[in-house]
């Protein structure tokens, strides 16, 4: 597989592997494939603090007293070319986690507003939202928060002009062309259409995050 990439530094101890500018399924698949290989091959090194994927990048935090950017860049570049040459689909690509959701009412305070402004019924919004299989592009914002790609453009809706001070844990929201779930009580500006009782982050579990990035999710209406 051929894929253009660049490797740059960010600050004095962070390396960023950039695989594109857009948020799309194919790029994100490659991001997670490379991430899984790099995590396996370099995380045991004393100079690696952390490695994590985003929508289209892989970020590596390292100890600049034990290695330097140019040395690490050369090593990573060589490894990436090998990974791309031997590219294989990731097992997570077919994994689907089902999340039960209670839509509307007190659990989805923005559903009625969305229905009025989009000029489609609440029932149709629920049907569209719960009939899609979403890709978990990345985990971010807070521990366990999934950024989900694949939202139907018919129910795309802009963020709230004024974020709420408090959004309940488990709230399912829409912002632009993405949907996501709040794993904790938190301020937030996404439009809330439902809520799940599923626990997305638990420090007593291993791993603590329920949803692995690079896998898939489906909402089940209850």
C-alpha cells in the first residue's frame, strides 16, 4: 500500500506522523494500522512516554534526554515503509459494540429543536441515527469520549451557540457531521438527542475505555 506521510516535531519532545488533512475512513484505517504496529514495536523502549492516534495523525511523546527527534524520525520512517508494504486489515475494523440509547424527552432535550429546524420528524431522526454503523475515529476530549464518523448528512446539525455548563454522563450528542457520547458529567456544546446507561470509562477495568478507537459502534434504541 502506498500512502504519503510526513513526520514533524511538536515542541521539544513530541513527534507527529501526519497521514492527511481530511477526516475520512480510509486514512483513519491506515492511522490505526500503523499505530498498532508502532505500539507493539516501540512502546517497550525507555525513551517512549506515550503513543496515540487521532483522526489522521499519530502522536508520539518521547524523552528528549534519551533520544533526539532526527534519530527517532529515521527509525519511525523505516518502520512505516515496512508496515505499509506489508499492510493488512486490522481485526478491529469488523468489531461492533452496541450501545443502548433512550432517545428524546428528558434524555434528549435537543431532539425537538433539531426536528423543527431540519423539518423531519423526531422519529425519523432517531431511525436515521440508530440505523448507522459508526467508525470510532478516535478517543479524545475526555477519557473514553468517542468521536464517531459516518453520521448521515440529513441529521447533521451545528454545535450549540452557547455550550451547556453541565451535560449528564451517557448523553448522546450531535455536532456538525459527528456524533459522540459523554462518558462523564461535563460542560459541552453538542446537541443532546438521547442517553445511555452504558459505562464508557471505568478505572477498575482493563482497558478502562469501553470503546477502542479503530472499531465500530451501533446505537440500539430502547
